[in-house]
C-alpha cells in the first residue's frame, strides 16, 4: 500500500469516482468501504479517508454514521473545475460558536413545517436510528457523531435541497476547532442526558405531525445548547 501527498488527493478522489462509474453506481448508491477501496486502488485507508473527506466537502458523497458512504451526484461527472479552490464550506470553519448558534436557530426551527409536511416513513426510521445511536453512545465523541447524524436527519426530512445545502455549511462550522473545544468543555453526563430527552421530544412531536410542538421543542433544545456553551466560555 502507498500513501500520497496532499496535492495528489484530487487524483485519488477522481479515481474513486471513476471506479464507481465503471461499477455502474448512481446517485443514492452506497460506495465500497474504505478497506475495499484501499485494497482495490492499492492505497492506505488514511489516503482513502482523506479523499472521501474531500468528496464530502464538495457535496459529491455523504457519509452516514453506521451506514456507509453514499453518492450524491453522478460519478461520471467527476469533480468540478473549482475543486481545490477556497469554498464557502472551507471558510465556514473560522466562524464563531455564536455565529453557528445564530445560524442553527434560523434554519432548524424554520425547517419544522417542511418536515411535518414532507417527512416519509423512511425519514422517521432514519431519525429513530440516529436517536438510538445517540442514546446508546458510550462517550462524548460517539455522542457527537450521532448528534450530527440526528440533526442532519431532521433537515433531510424536510426534502428541501437548498435548505440542506445551507445546513451543510453549519455542519462544517460545527467541526471547527473553536466550536469543538467549547462543546467538549461544556460536556457532562447530565447535559448529555438532557439533550437526549430534548431530542426525543423533537422527534415525537414530528412523528405526531405536531408542528408547533416540534418547533418549540427544537427552540428549547438550541437555547439549552447555546446557554451551556456560553457558560463554558465564561468559566
């Protein structure tokens, strides 16, 4: 197995897409695992993982906790001509936690009415899967991975591609170092338990098509997260 320099990741990402195209994969299909791709392309899993991260940043694939990596665009189209230049997603990581929370409070409660109207049985099954993963998380890192997946599943259930694209910027910003350090400092077993209760309340209201209840539950949850972050920043 060989590793590659960072400036060669574009070629690896393109090779992954070419391999998917040759295999007849289409948008919505799951890609082979990192292990399988590493073996097929004779590269290290770290290289494959980094190339996948590039593809995810460009919106070509989506990586879902516990399920795998899925194509979001036709692999025959390859990577766009602007790949490797600064993007909104890469810029988003420098915003402050306060900016992140403001954006979340604008987007997530506003998505509720669309979720209530458009969510399918499959959407509710995915929300439940993420809820259980979050509730069974053994540590902070696992909890956070499922928290990302859960809030993403809420937004996807709205079936609004523009809103989902906007939320991807929020997700990218949440992975910034400042946000991560502050969130970790605010973590506690009690707060995780409270977040889980709030998550469940949001999901139950959505399943009951209770738009008002779901919006209020979401607003309460986001306000709680913001308050905990502020307390952590002041300590």
